[in-house]
């Protein structure tokens, strides 16, 4: 995303975290972000902007069909190409608490 919080590129399946919103099409990150992630991501972005360093936050637990999950959010400032440009890489990582791991078919013993 850029410094104006506009999404510039998607990589991988972002649907658990970001989704289109009804109405006029937008790539404004905070409008597309799932509501339960907004506070943590906004805090991570602000910290990365101020420190110009990587910032991490963990979301509050959210219920899925496989149980409670957490999301690790990482914001990495990227090198700017011009004066005043600011870009960030946002990474989402689903974390399954050990008590729920056996309920998730992706984590079933092989």
C-alpha cells in the first residue's frame, strides 16, 4: 500500500482479511479491511510510519468454523523511489491456538 493507505497490489488469498465493500469501488485499505482487524492494523501502520521500522500486532481472537483464530499482522516500510513517497508491505498470518489445531482440517495429523 502507499502512504495514503491505497492498496497497490494483492498477493495470495487475502479474502480472510480484506474484502470488497458495497458501493463505489475502492482500494482504500481501511474500508476493505475486515472490521475486527482495523484497530490492530491502524496501530501497526502508525508505528511503522513513526519508527520507519517493521511493526507487528496480533489481532483479537475471532471465531471461525474451525474454532478461535488469531491473526498476526506485520507492517514493513519499503524503500521509497521519490521524495515524500511512502510504501508498506502488509503481511497477515493466521495463528491457530493449539487447543483448536485438531479442529482445523488443514492441521489434521497426516
